[in-house]
C-alpha cells in the first residue's frame, strides 16, 4: 500500500513535469517553424496541457480499466471548475470575458450533452470516438477563426500594423534541444501514466473502494495539477483574465480530444454510475459556473462564489465515497 502510494505520487510528478516540458518544447518547435503565436496557443498548448489526461485514459483503456479512463475525464472536468477555478477565485476574483459566456460555455455544454447521450447505454464505440474527433477539428477551426478576427480587431483599434502584444516571440530552445526535450517528455508521460493507472487501481483494491471513486478523485485531481499550478500562479500575480476561458477550453479538449482519441483507439465500457450520476454532476457544475458568469453588473467570479464551489466539490466527494 505504501509502495503503491509512493509510486503513484512519482507517476503524478512525472506527468506534471513531462506535461510542462512537452508544452515548452512544442511551443519552441512551433516558433522555429514560424507557426503564428496565436495558432500555437490555440492548438499546441491546448493539446499539451491535455496530454496527461490523454496518456492516463489511453493507458487505462489498454489495461482493461474503463472506469479510470472515463472517470479521469469526468473527474478532471469537475475539479477544473469546482476546485481549480474556485481556488483561483478565492485568491483573486476572476473577470469573466463576454466570449466565454457567448461561445465557450455553450460549446462545453453541447459536447457534455453529447457525451451524456453516448455514455448512457454503457459503451463508447469507435464511431462515437470519431464523432468527438470530428467535432474537435470543427472546434479548432472555429477558435482559430475567432482568434484571427480578434487579432484583426486589435490591430484596427490600435491603429498599428503589428501591436507589441501580437509580435512573434523568439523560440526558447534550439531545434535539436526542443526535439530532445519533446521525446523525453513523451516518454515521461508514458511512464507516469503507467505508474498512475497501475497503482491507482492497486490502492483502490487495498482500500476497498471502487476504481470509479479513485479515478474521479485522486487520478482526476492529479492530472489537473498543471491547470491548478498555472491558475494559482496567475492569481497570485493578479493576472486572472484568461482563467475562465482556459478552464472551459481545457474541459472541451478533455471530452473531444482525450475521450475522442482514447475511444477511437480502444472502445470503452462506461460504468453505470459514471454515466448516470457523474456526467450529470459534471454538467451541473458547468451550469453553476454559468450562473456565476451571467450577472452583467459584476462580470466576475467572487471569492465567496469560489468558496461556495469548493464546498460543493467537497460535498460531491463525500457523496461518492
């Protein structure tokens, strides 16, 4: 039990470090290849931050542990809203961009409803995985077009050909260094995912709790550590402007990319409780977030609302134990 817990923590640490360096090396390579910064942010970084969830879900699916594969995604989405975003708001109130209410939240709720419909029969097939991947492609096209439009508006409003905020940054690594770091990071993610899935299952067995509970709590929070760390650092610097959009985007990527590619490679059987309790709970958390984002008079998530979300998350954990 103690050894499994130690190896699980090592797996989490590997996922955290490997995910960070995967993003850093991918961004450096993208800049070396002259890919615009905006495209890097919307695609490379988005995929990179979802890499821990993807590797964990793939490893779980291949290991015959479907509860961990599905619970990881649903639990990560829950913890992103009710824990990561909530803790950020407690540290420093979070502004709510209008685009998050108009575009990001409706997309998240739509793909969540699709997931609920697909999972209700207890199985996610390759066909349904393909639907998620196709929706992912459509979503990326949409956000890239929106990003380009916003960039043109910023240029127009500034009255300059290229505002300083849109100038391309220099790569932080040389090409060969970036490739090496990328390869090591992918290997680290694979090893970390294997340790996390294997020993999460062993801990669940030792404690006499279901893999569903372990995946929705320990595994999900563990794979959300990169988002939590980034958000807390931003809050301490009082730079929370992108927090809501980043969390909503991460949740969309978890469903469309992580589940989509996982199910496309290895179809997943869905635990009845996850399909009929935890997925609706995930949608309930998203709806609660909408209620906090809508009031136009404030346009921010307050500290008290952050505390309320944390209490809701603790209540959810208590109920599923």
